[in-house]
């Protein structure tokens, strides 16, 4: 049985992972502020992709 704490921990880990991936991807693009609103947008996109992948499996 999965507890609420386990779900929250997995969700937090996913958020941290997606923010890290977004930051690294944006850091490679010249002229893009990797600490700006685009970081949040890209992290959200990565989260949606990961959730779809998790649901598909």
C-alpha cells in the first residue's frame, strides 16, 4: 500500500528532477536566462512528459 508520504516524496523528486533537466537544457542555449520564467515552463513540460510515460507503462 502506498502512503501519502510516499506519493508526496515521489512527486517532490519528480519536480526536482524536471527542474534540474530544464536548467541544464536552458544553460546550453545562448542568450536564454536559465533562471527566468522559461525554466518553469520547460520544467512543467518535462513533468507532463514524465507523467504520460508513467501512465503508459
